[in-house]
C-alpha cells in the first residue's frame, strides 16, 4: 500500500514517455477518456498540446491548434512526433503527428508564442446563464466514458432535449473537471471539444458523427488561467451549416467571471437521412 | 503579336510547375496579388488548394484547409510540398508546406473528400444587404495591390469608416473577382481572406497586423459553385476577442442567392497601444 497521491485521471491520460529520437514521445490511450469509438478527440488534442509544452525548445504559450482526425485510434500506445517547423522571435510553428503501428491517425499544427501588452477588448458577450450550482448536473449515457470526467450543467441544448428535432443547434453548459483540477492549456483544449455533436440535437437522435478537423484559438493568458483556477467554465456552441455529409460548429469558452478564454471551431462528419 | 487569350491574373498567379519529386511543385509570387509585405495570404492559401487539386492522387473536393503563416514570403519562387498523410474510403488528409531558399514559410493541412446525400440545413442567416449594383465600388489604397483584383462593395464596416474608432468590428461586403471569373474552390479560398484586419476598423487606423493561422470550412459543393458562376458573394466577418497581441476573426461567405458557401476563421497578430 502506498501513500503516494493518485494522479488526476486527466494528468494520467496526458502522460508522455520521451523516446530516443528528439521530439518523439510515446503516449497511451486512457480508458477513462474513451468515446464511443476510440479516445475522446479532446483528450487527443490535449495530449498534443502537452507534447509541445514538454519539448525542450518550446517558446511561450499556445496561441492556436488545429487537429485533423485522419483515422480511428485504437486503445493502446500512440507514437507522437513533435517538430518545430519554424521559430521566430516571438512565435513558433509546430508540425504534429500521431501514429499507431506506423500508420498516421492524426495530423496537427500548432502556433505557440509570447504575448505582449496591447489594446484589448472582447467584442462578443457571454450567453445568459444561471449560476451552475442552481442547475442539476447532466447525466451522460454509460457508453460515453469521457463525459464522466466532467461536471456538465446544461443551460440550453442538453441531452434531455435530444429526443425530438430541435429548432436550433445551440448548447450552452457549465463545465469543469470531475474531480476538480486547476485549468491549464491542456484541459482548456479538451473542454473545447466537449460539446456532443450538434446533429444529435437538431435531429433529436443519436447518429453516426465524428470530428474531422478541430481548431482552438487560445485567448487566455497564463494569468487568466491561474485566476480561473478550478471554477466552472461557461461553454457555448452552435452549427452554421449542415451540408452533404459534414457540418461545422463554432464555440466559445468563458471563465466564470466573463473572460473569453478560447474560441473553437470544428468540421464534423455525419450521416442523417435526407428526410 | 498573338491572338492567344490572356490568362486571368488569378489563374496566372495559381500557376504551378511540377518538379521531378512527387508532390513537389514550384510556384511564383504574383505582383498583382501583393499585400503590403509579401503576397496576399489568400493567394498563398489558394495556391495550396490548387496544388492539392493538381496532385494525381487527389480524392474529391476540399472540405477544410488550415494555413499557418510561419514567416514572410519574399517575391520570387515558392517550393510547395504536397503529401497525402492518409487516404480513407471517402476522405483524404494532406500535409502541405511552402518553403523559400530551404526555409519553411508556411505550413498547412487540408482535408478533401467525397460528399453524399444527407439531411441538410443552414442554421445561420445571411446579413441584410442591398443589391451590389446599388452600392459604390470601394477604393483601396494603392499599396494594397491584391485588392485591385476584386470588386468590393461594402455594406458595413468599409475602409471609409476606418478613420475613427468603430464600436464593432463587423465588415459586410459584396465581393467578386475583377475581371469576373467563375467561382471555384481556389478563388473561394482567397476570398475567405479578403477582409482587411478587424483591428484597423476598431482602432480607426492602420497598424501592424498579419494573419498567423487561417482556416476555411468548405460548405459549397461543385454544383453550388457552378450555380453561383461569376456573381457577387456576400462576405461578412467580425472579431471576437482582441487579446494581448492577437485577435481572432470569424466570417461567412454567401452566394448571391443565399447559399452559405464557406465559413472561415483566423487568428491575427497585431500591435496597438494600450490606450
């Protein structure tokens, strides 16, 4: 028996082993963050952010991330390649790749950089929302393991509304890690992908859907993340167009005190009868 | 003297020479599409889309594109590397890179694919706009060469409003190629980057700004592009947060008849005094 503190499941899932090759890491999928098929895409994206952060040459904090989900990831080991493509005076461009058994499953690029004082303004406003403690915590179906690691409280567009077609695709929810964990760039990345597919809400049913490409613009500074701590974030997302086989989704993640921490966009593959 | 038809300046700028190496092309910057410093980023992005389209293994049409502007591009030759990272049954993931004199200037990823019939719906609505022919064509400063290749008619947030601070960052404009050219995926890509930096509008002045990363989600099918022809598109964009040194921008491009052809997002570097 050990008295060593147990790592938070999110930190356990983020764990990387460096290998002999520079910028090459080995990670392992975590059953706690499984999705219906393979790992939760937000966890995959967070792992890539963590891999860049652990690189000895990293410059500054994440500014943007784009992850392309090229193929299914099976449970097991992941090979992560992290390559600085170009380092400038104040920013740095990264090429990222995940493979399993020599086949590429995920491609990604990231921009990291230093921030400096400028004029600042947030032009959009957070959605109206009652305090999280006044809203019941949402249950997710048992087969979506990753959602059990989040305390989700829906203000609009919750899963319970997903039983008949819905006129819009807007979901707004409070979210924080369960158990609580201080927010950082990796967990903020994962939370940007914590919206269930907008097509479920519009069609009022589960249907085949999966993220094809996912982008995060990090507005939060390290100081803003520290000020947020382990409080709830207010997250909102909506689709813009459901086209032939694909729809897009755009979202915002706000701190409890109304700071826009990240904006996020994705293109999602879906199947739904033309009815 | 020759009677051969002259290529449209956009097609001339897109021109690629294949090289001996598979997936390696040579392009050349076009003075007609210069920006203040280096080429117009939309032209660079369009060139990458064209390079994938010219690859013998390409599958289907563009679904998404992310371009990271890692370093300045000088006038002259561009080396473009186009690599299929993974080909699935209905989609294909590409890694793209531009270099000059052996140094990476641009990294990018793209997803191409086949579309199929599904339920479709456009949830957002186009901005209100009078007919383009009722609005004067906007002039751009002489030093922005690329803008002379577009017929731009501002409905809101035009350059003339950029003389004192503006309460919001919304620009809405009609846009088409000048001279006219039938819309295709390359020109749609370029037009997604045709908004001048939102910080100019908010601050009411020119200031240093440049796109760091740029994403397009292509909603248009080939049939919708053909139906649009060389008509005006209605383009609208706004910023969400101006943070320390960076702001984001989100936009929509609509056909004249109200079809959402693309959504687009970018993160932009800027300098502006904290006043």
